[in-house]
C-alpha cells in the first residue's frame, strides 16, 4: 500500500467516524437528520453557504463517479456510491480516490 493509499484510507475512516458521531448525537437529542439537514442550515447565511457548497461538490463528485466508475470496476463503483449516499460524502470521496489510486498502481 502506498503512502497516498494509506492517507486515503485514514480519510475514509475519519469520514465515517466523525460525521456519524455527530449524527448520532443530533438524533439522540431528538433531531430529525433527514429533514433538518436541509432546513436548519438555511436559517443562517454561513451555514446555508456550507450546505450549498457541499451539495454542489457532491453533485460534481457523482458526475465523476459515474463517468470514471467503469474504470474502477462495477463492484468498487457501487461501494463508493452507497457509502457516499448512505454514510457520508466525506467517506465516499476518499474511498473513490483510494480505489482509483490502487487501480493506477496495479494497472
């Protein structure tokens, strides 16, 4: 495993652990994560900016994922898509980069 692959692997782990930690805290306090994800950030210009920044980056990532997904193989592509949509974009993007880096190294 290369240094870059290790870095991506660490980012995948952090991209799962950190968002899930705060999501669980939020839901434990009675928050509705699915509904509040879009409504709460719109109450402030700063958080609305972050929301739209993430949504646009996530949309661009999905275009990249679908266009380059074939080169990774269908199994890895599906895993990246599922992780991105169901766990966190912060985990799906580095996972995609990890698979892409590994594919380049292995040929």
